[in-house]
C-alpha cells in the first residue's frame, strides 16, 4: 500500500497535480531540452549546466519555452566568434569598431586625392566653389538621415542597418574615381549618397547596444565601438597617403571599398540583433545579458506616433546631451580640418610633418576612449559614484582639460609647446565619450537610437558652421588669427561644461517609461489573466492558502525593469540579487492526502 501511494505521488508530481482543501487542480509543466545550437555545439556539458540553473525566474522569458535558432551551415565548422575574444558581446563591439575604422577611413581618401591634384600630376579644372561643394556634399546627406536612422534602427534589426550602411558606402567608394573622370556633379551625387547611408551608423550602433550591452558594461562596450571613428582617422590619413604616393590616387578608394565589402561578409556571420537569436552564444552569457537588461527589451519598439516628442523638447537632460555633442563636434571638426593649417602657418611645418603630428592626438584618443569606458564602468560597479555623477565627471573633466590645453595652444610661442598642448588636450577629451555619448542609454534606453540621431544631427550642424566661421577669421591674417580660433574653442567647451554639469542626468527619465497601454499590450497578465506564479504570493495581498485575490491581480500592472545597475555579488559576476527575484513554478504541496507524514495522512 505504501509503495503504491509513493508511485501515485511520483506520477502526480510529474504531471503537476497539487491539492488544496477539497479542490484538486491539475497543471502541466513543459520541460524541454535546449534546442539546436546548444546541444549541438556544447554537448552534454552545456546542457547539464543549463538544467542545473533553470530554477526560478532566470530571465524575462523562460529559457525553455523559446526555441533556439538552428545552426547555420558555417556554424557547424566554425563558431560565430573571434578566436581571441570569448564573449559574444565583445566580438560584436570589436566588429563595430572595425566598421567605424573603415567608415572614417573612407573620409580621408578625398583629401589625399586633392593633394595629388595640387602636385600637378593630375589636373581637374574645378573652381573654388565646386571644390567646396565636393568637400561638404558628404555632410549634406549625413545630416539628413540622423533622426530617420534612429527610427530605422527601431523598426528593423539595428545590426543589419549598421552593416548595410557600411557596405553600401564602401560600394559607393568604388565609384568615386569613375565619377571624378565624368563630372564634379557626379562626384557630389555619390558623396551625398555616401553621407545619407552613413548617417544611420551612429543611431544604429545605439540600437545594437539596447539589446547587447548590460547596464554596467554600457560605457566600455560603446566606447570600444566609438573608438573606431578616431582610429579610422589615425589609420586612414597615412594609409591613403601611402597608397596614393606608391600606386595612384585611385588606390585608396578601391582599397577601402573592397575592405568594406569584406568586413560586411564577416559582419553577417558574427552579428545578430539579439543575444537570443545567436545560435552559438553560451548559456551563461545569454542569461547574464538578459537578466541584466530586465524585461524592457521585450516591449514594442517606438514608432513616430508613440515617440514622446514633446518630452524630448522639454527635457533638460536631453538638451544637455545635445549641447555636449555640439561642443565636441565643433572642436573635433576644427582639429580634423585645420590642425595641419595651424601648424604650417604658425610654425612653418612641412606638409609631411603636419600629417604625422596631426595623427598623434587621435592615436592617443583612440587608446583613452575605451580606457575611459572601462574606468567609468568600474566606478559605477564599485558604487563610488552614481551614474549621474560618473557621466558629469567624465564629460566635464574631458571638456575641461581639452579647453585648458587649448588656451595653452592659443598663447604658445614654440612649436614643441603647441604640439604638446594640442596632443594632450585632444587625448584627454576622450574621457568625455564616456559621458555624453553613452548618456542616451541611461536616460531613455527605448529611445536611445532616436536621441542619438537628434544629438548627432545637431553635432553635424557644428561641422557645417565651424569651417565657415574659421575661414572668415583666418582670411588675410593666417598667423595672428589662430589665438582667437583656439580661444573660441576653449569658450565653446566652457559653455558645454556648465550646461552639462547643471542639467545632465544618468537616471531613467519618467517619460521614458512605457505607458500603461504598452505594458498591458506586452503583458496580458496585467489586464486580468492569472499567472501560475501568483500562487506564491500569500502574505502579499493573497488569500489564505496562497491564492491571490483575482481583483487585486486585475488592478496590477507589471512593472518593467530596465536592467540591473546594482553592485555585483562578490565572486559572482553573473548575480544581481537586488534586481532578479526568483519564484518557484508552482506552490509547495501542503495537503495531508498525498504529502503529509505517515501519521497525518488521510485515506
């Protein structure tokens, strides 16, 4: 009799039978082995680790309920990861960095081609107005697609938007030499198209990190990717010069065009929109990313109608990011366009020397930008400063040091002093990238790509205004004017420091929260459906025996978590106990019919 009863208990537990009082309810719980990618790539070891850690609410959605994507043909032979980088999210960050290197390297090709024209080996009868139009045509298109790029990254997979933009720009780069042989108007058209497609890259990059960057790693992942824009200038200027001098002026255009298409092939292999869509990501990393980001990534993406435009226009933290982006863009384009001219006119450097010295500050900045991101994340993890104070410290510190050294440059009388101050100023400004350029993900992760498009678009306006203002200042007095130019640059940074220090924030803004309708559309439970886990809520408004009052459940709207930003648990980098609460699937059985002691059981 006892043996028979134990078998009954075993079968009841298998099918999910539980009794309470006089009511007996039957539920079925579905347990499945990992699908496709895990069991084929990692075998029983991964499967065992997976099953050993399935207790509780491990992620916003159950890991067992969603089928993993099947392995592609190439994944059966080579895992979709870089050999030297074991985490998938850092692989994507590295590939994004290489994409920016190619993108910004292509922007250096035209400058070297024009130098070849000036040397007399190639003659193009362009007027000054036509030459200026060719130079600025890229920014015409680049400005137009900033905000639309944010919506494209919201409507479509952001990784595909980013990769396709680089690939199309690389293909158009192959057409530039032929266009230059036809007519300058054709060159302008190609350059405008390049600007249009590359205008979506920065907003799309933020769209990628919405799903891939844990809150406490946002700074390092984003800055590692953005450092490619500075490394692109460092590599692009000498590479274009070497190819132009040793082969021809066509070579840089063809080289970067081919490299961009090759990069795109690797990007299609290694990048995915979300961690859950990656067929070979480890279970540990998948859990870590999704538990860190919380349930907000499951909300529907914003549209033009649902985007809170009025709140954008009335939010001071948004304006703080925009002002900071404008100030940084002003000084960035000042250095890219006029640093060589300053060294040549003020201290009579040769053109070759100005090229090498011009690349040195950007080389140091390429190193400091990712280092600043790691330092910012370390300070946030350790709890030394809040996210708001970290953003203000790095942004204002970077701007302040660059502005201070610019004042030294404005009054420098020796070439060594000017070059040293210029190099240090640009290098220290790399810390500011861990401030304003990551801040979009802090205040409004759902709208980060749209905000990035807005702020970067206004920053592009600075790139259009800055040359006009400096050309006006330097006309007719190439030596004495540079003190005024760099004093104005320091003043611009002073304005940015003041505004950002007062109005910036690192906290999620109230208007960035989903509306009640959006939450209920995403989570039907909030509209009155009963969850299986609500049986555990006795003592929290539930009725006797562990059942929650249905009326209380109907009036409850699920609170969406935007990610764990608490301190790590010691020796466990994947634990966020304050942000992730675990719940059992069904309540503990307490009836005496099946689960009481032998002396308590009723027959």
